[in-house]
C-alpha cells in the first residue's frame, strides 16, 4: 500500500512539475510576443523618422541653392530682375476685352424660368427632374 501512495505521489509531483515548466515556457513565449510587438512598433517609427529626415534633407538642399533663395526672395518682396518684364493683369479694370462684358444691348439671355422657386425645389428638379 505504501508503494501505491509513493507511486501516486510521484506521478502527482511529475504532473505538477510539467505544469510548472509549461507555465514558465508559456509566459516566456508571451513575453517574447510582447517584445516582438514593441520591436515592430519601433521599426515603424524608425521608418517614419527616416522619411521625415529625407524631407528635411531635401528642404535643406533647396534652401542652400541660390536659385531657390532668389525665387523665394522675389516672391516675398515683389522684386524683379533687370532683364525681366512685368505685366500686371487686373480683371476689374481691363479695357482690352470690352466686348466680352455683357452690356444692355448684348446681354446673354437669362433663364427666367424658376427664378421664383425655392432653392430646395431647384435642387430637386436638378437631381430628379420635373
């Protein structure tokens, strides 16, 4: 009878040991999984910072270029080179193309149908027809 209790006790101790070792292995696998998630997140951040670094390097190369500085200066202060000619186009005071403006004699025909209709009714008619 004593043999049977020691054999059962031995099996129970072995089973408990297997469960303990399995739990340790499972916990280590879980920690490794969390570590891999952090590594992937850091790799994504490194890639994002590398792209930002490329953009900044491109901007620095543009700022170091004299042509770019000249262009930005001309835009900021409305300057021109002595070799350049400047043309000012004002849409309100243009007298070159007077014929394109509607006058009383050459006014385009306006559609008077539906001018007294409400806005929602015009949209309804546009999408769904009359």
